[in-house]
C-alpha cells in the first residue's frame, strides 16, 4: 500500500489550483499538486481574451471601480450569484492582476495619445491620458459597463498560467503529473485526501492530507461539442458527488459561447467582438442590433447565444454539412490589429478552416463553453458537507457567476479565489491535526482496485466510447441552449438507462499500466452521473435564469426560484441524484433583484425585493456624507483574509 | 468575404483511405519491442491527426497512447514527428498529405512513455529549474498590491509577449542536432525562455548572472546555429535572432 502524506493536497494544476498551492506553500505548509498533465498544459492556457479587474486606467475604463464591477457581475449572473462572494471577488481582482504583473505576466500596457478603435462597427479615435502611460490597459467585453478586460494580446490564459506555474517552480512545489484522482478518502464529516491512479504505471496511491482542494476545471465534455479541452470531464465534481456528502451547486447552469468555429468547436475569443467584430447572417446582414439595440454583439453571452439560435431558427443561418452557422466578421479591424491582438484566432482560422480572418468571415455558432456549476463551497472555499475539502476555479461553485458568467471573469476568479481560498486552506492546515486509521485508507484503495479488477474480468459487454458518445449527444440535443420539460424528461430517462448500461462496460485491453480504455471506463460512468445532475436540475427548475432557458417557462421567477440547486448522490446504488435547495436571501443583498436589461422584463418578483429595495434606499439616504466604501459596508458585510482587505488605488482618483 | 466553409481545403475528396504507420512500443509491458504498425482510416472533411488517432483508438486499437489536451494548437501537448518533421498533431490536417500515407513517431530526445506519448513535462520542469524561469526580483513578493502596478513600456510588454508565446511542445529540441550529441545541451526552448527573462525589465539578473546559466558549451556556445529549431517551431518564434543576441551578450561578458 503506497501512501503519501502532506499538509495541503491540491488536485489540479490550472490557474486556480496553482494559486492555492502557492498560498499554502508560502505559509509553510507542505504542498503537493496533482495533475493529469503537465501543469502548463492545463486548460487555463487556452483562455484568450482576458481577465477582468477594475483598474480603470484606460480612458474607456474611466470611472470604473469595485462597485461597477460588482454590479455587472451580479446582473450578469441574473441575480443567481452569492453577493458576498462577488464582493470578495471584485475587491481582490485588482490585487490579483497586480500580483501577476510582478510575477511576470506581460500585460498589454497603455500608450498615451490617440488611437483608433472600432466601436459599433465604426472607427473612432480615443485618446489615452498621459498620466496612465505604461499602466495595464483593458478591452471591451460582453455585459460590462466599462472596458475592464485586461489582456496580453489573445494569449492571456497562457501568459497567466506560465507566470503562475513558474512561481510554483520557484517555490519548489512538486507537481505530480499524469496522476488521476479517482476518489476522495473520507469518513464522517471529514475529508482525508484522495485515491490516485498513476496514468503511466497504473499504480494506485493514497494521498493523505489535512486539506484537499479540488481545482479540476469544468465539465464541458459531457456535451458533444465544446470549446473545452478534451480533459475537461468534470472528474473533480464527480468524485465529490460520489462521497454522498459534498453537494454540487447549480449544475444546470451551463454556458454556451456565441462564437466557436464550425464544426470542431474551437473558440474564437469574445475579444473579437470586444474589439469591434460583428455577427452576420446568410444575407451578410448584421442582425444583433435588431434584437439588442443597446448592447448588440456585446450583450451577455447567454443572450447573444440565444439570439443567434433564434435567428438561425428563422432560416437565417448559413447551411453547411455540419448544420447551420452564422458568420463572425472581424475584417473591419484590419490586418495590423488582427495580427497583433488576435493572432491565436488568426492561427486557428488558418490551420483549422483554411481561411484568413483579415479578409474572410469566420463560420461560428454557439457552443458549450463554461460550467457555472461545480463543487459547492462556502465563501471560504470549503465544502458545506465535508470538512477539509475545498474547491476553487471552474470546478467549484463558489458562486460568483450564478447562472451566467461574464467573459473575463473566469480567469479572474481562478487567480482571485486561489488567493483567498489559499489563505483559508493554510489556516485550516495550521489549525488541524489529523490522525487516520490505515484501515480507512486501505478500504478506499481496495474499493478502487476491486472496481478495476471487475472491469478487467468482464469478457464482453458495453463499449465505453459508445456510452460516452450517447451521453454527449443527449446533452447536446436535449439539455442545450433552449430547454423544455418534455426533452429534459427524455434526457433524464435516457441518461438513467445509460448509467445502468455502465454496469456492464468491457475493457478490451487488459494492460494494468497505462491503459486509455480503462481510464475511460472509470470516467464515463462518473460523467453520466454529472450529466444527470445537470439534466435533473434543469428539469426541476421551472423558470429561465441566465444560461438556463426554459421555453415552457420563459420568465425569471424570483418568487419560487431564487435559490441554488444542490445535487447529492446519496447512495452508491441510486439511479438519480437527490436535489435540495439553498435560498438566496434577498434581505441580505446589496443589490436586490432587478431587470437585466435584455428583451422584455417578465420577471416574477419575490415579495422581499420591494422591501429590500426600500431598505437599501433608506440606508443610503441616511448616510449623506458617507463615501462609497462606507455605504457599501453598511449594505453588505463580507470577510476577506487580513492581507487582502485594503482599498485599491486607481490612476487619477487614488483610493476613492 | 467568403461564402462557404473551406475546411475541405484539399481536393482529395472525402472517403480517401489514409494509411497511418505508427511506432508502437510500451516500455511498461515486459518484453514489448518497438515496431511499426499500420492502421487504415477513412478520411473525413477537415480531419486532423487528432481526430484520426482517436478514431483508431476507439475503433481499432484501444491501447494506443498519445497526448492531446486543447486540440487547438495552444497547449503544446501533442508534438510528434509527422512524416519526418516534428509538429503539433492536433492542428495538422490529414489533407496536407497528398499520398495519404502518414508516418508518426514519438518526439526523440524525450523519455518515452509509450507509443506517441513522451515525457515533455519532466524535461520542461528541469529546464525551468535550471535557468530559473521566473522573475528574479525582490519586488516580486514584497510589493504592496493595493498601489498602482509598476509601469512598463508598452512596446517592451508586447516584445516580451512575442517570446512568451512558447508552448513548451519540444519540437525544437527534437529538431536539434546539438541536443542529439550533447545530452546536457540546454536547447532552443531554454534559450527562448532565457531571452524572454533577459528582456524583462522586472527581472534583475545581469549578464554576469546569465553567463553562469548559458555561458558554456551546454549553453549558447554549444549551439551550431543549424536552425532546426527555427524551422520547426510551431509558434514561429524568432530563434535565430534571439540565439544570436544571447551569444553576442555572452561573448561580451566572456
Ligand atoms: C477556449 C477557452 C477560452 C477561454 N477564455 C477565457 C477568457 O478569455 N477569460 C476568462 O476569464 N475565462 C476564459 N475561459 C475560461 C477559463 O479559461 C477557465 O474557466 C479557467 O482557466 C479554469 O481554470 P481552472 O484552474 O479552474 O481549471 P483548469 O485550467 O481546467 O485546470 C484543471 C486542472 O485539473 C487537473 N485535473 C482534472 N481532473 C483531474 C483528476 N481527476 N486528477 C488530477 N488532476 C485533475 C488537470 O490536469 C488540470 O491541471 C476560457 C475557456 C475556454 C474553454
Ligand atoms: S520554442 Fe517553439 S518549438 Fe520550442 S518548445 Fe517553444 S513553441 Fe515548441
Ligand atoms: S540553432 Fe542551436 S538550438 Fe537551434 S537547432 Fe540548431 S543547434 Fe539546436
Ligand atoms: S493538443 Fe494542445 S497543442 Fe495540440
């Protein structure tokens, strides 16, 4: 029996996991990162467009601050987010980006003077201030009031991840690569670490730790077409689910990005539209202004994706052998801009489509992109169901995104939540001593070994790839952008049947060491369980909120549904998840529910909304001489680790 | 303006039979020996080597090993030797090969994990530790994060990004004649990172410090400037210019 002991065990070497590891290591904790792949290859590297932080240095960001960022984030979430967490986030984002600047990210910087930009398909000249010279600049992104998305050309995730991993290397943090966590070790209400399968040797290893952090990214690959990397299979969420104790939050909240290329689903960044690109239909007509006259192509992602789908349903899509698509036109931005600021996009178009976006339109359509749901945590990042289990990044439902995350807010979340939760993880390690009987560890190892032995012993049965493909197709066809009760019920029934068939998977290749088929045989049943949490959550939620859009229940229903879905898999033999709900308390909100500003306002309001609105107004009115920080504090109190509490300086306004 | 999807950029027409000759060898299996095995795949429109290899694995040979993560030419996982040249397999269209015959070998110069999978991760971590691929500055950890960030020349930031685009795929290492002869030779990916940090105003290392890192035959003086690196770097990084620059800087120190 091989057992590795450590203080802080971090599952996942993407931006979020590495930042937690850095925090706990800096606090003197022995720290190990586990990853399927070398850390620098994590999916974080694929983020192109940028990171939101309200630095307000660029002229188009003037007047930006935490409050504006908070407002955009809450609205973007369709009031589904946790407002204390959104506050923790907006206050820390400027610090996170400045930290990354010292660690080496070559953020694009401000050149003072005139520069030409494209706004609403027209070239306009803006003038950057002299005093902002050399500070971090920002571009426009969907659903934001200010230009707030900081970037390095369109390789933002890459430069962030390289800086982060290099910092981890400097701190001598070991990353155990090609290791797959396949279950959590837990007893009672305590998590003790994880069982890991070495993907090269096939060996099972137990990692025992004071704190275990799941930072395994999203679950996009339960869908047939996704912008996500092929390893984004949601295993972190799945192993938490399988404990029966740690709930997953809002699994039905799945984002579709408007512009992935057809047919392969590789993303072209929102920066394309942020920088001035437009969407066109079969007639070459720019249709978004008809639907969203105000924000047009830069409405929130969920809105643009739905509008595109609506437009294609009207017969305005461009037919292709792979189904209809629309065009993304960035030709107006010109060669120089595209080759400098959108060069990954250019490379992708050249290699995968054989076109040049400087002169050609790009075939795109909405594609699965981001998982708002994940391992539910408290604001300190800890699971409400298991002590010592933490989660951060896309794999978590810390819940600053609610039902729709804004572009640029995700890599920001990874760095920010990593900083914050990392401190709480270190606190936990300092305060905890664990002693764990070897029999417990052995029990978990044996269970996994038995599972593998059973798979190897079976001589005939189900092909794992067929099961996976069937699941992905169900999710795509029946749990996609537009949803309705009948199709969701079909999806649930079909997924349930698939899960049953998983009891009979055959592994043709019997090699005990590296064995891709076995890896899939272990993952696919878990992915189907996740798919069931998504489909069941979507079926139960009889309203439309953010990315969850029910054609049979088109209104946002705060009265009955201002709550977060919690999914549990209570018993190993259950066929379906158990859903529970957690209310969002309007009376504690700094920003009570309102109209998001897209389409018609058909919200069914909660009775508390008016009460809280009046209360907020009264509190604000009672403090005529207070500044925005004092008013904020009076409306909503939130906690942060001491070292992250300070106000943020901005050029021209100081700490105001 | 285009009026059709042009993924079928080849003219071979779909349905062509492709022949993949793949080096098979699993060092984990006692008694296994390296051998070439041929698999046939029917070409589909827009097919990449990523798609073809998955099809082989799912339908014909479940034990076949290879590495893909982003499948979009971004993460650097999928370097392999494709008809004699190291390249990223995920963004290589099968249509590129008129003969329909594609030979795949694992990248040489790296530890073999199995079949087409090699341990670039271990290599790159060691390279990073060797050159200290992080900002060396007392400021990096002590700066007050509430104050304005340190200003930076916008041109310099852009120039650093140009060199920071390396995806650590290892193609340059596999294409390097010197690396094949000298095991300890740092190689082009290392030089590119050195050049990147050398250029960065936030990094306080002097040329003397850098000389300690690359000022010998395992460093920049060992390079024979045959430029296998430049010719095979999928990110088109400016190896020739940067190696020449580093060499000049190091000569000055010497
Ligand atoms: C194409 C694309 C572009 C994007 N662009 C932007 C953008 O411009 N701005 C923005 O804000 N967001 C963007 N996003 C979203 C953002 O990139 C991700 O949400 C974020 O990077 C996720 O980071 P993470 O650290 O949570 O997870 P990841 O970076 O996905 O890392 C997950 C880690 O977990 C490990 N892992 C997974 N399962 C296991 C297991 N079972 N055992 C051990 N290890 C495991 C993996 O090896 C990996 O190291 C983009 C996403 C995509 C798909
Ligand atoms: S320098 Fe080029 S070839 Fe070498 S590892 Fe980096 S990207 Fe790959
Ligand atoms: S130029 Fe130098 S580093 Fe590049 S391939 Fe030749 S010997 Fe190797
Ligand atoms: S799989 Fe990421 S570069 Fe090929």
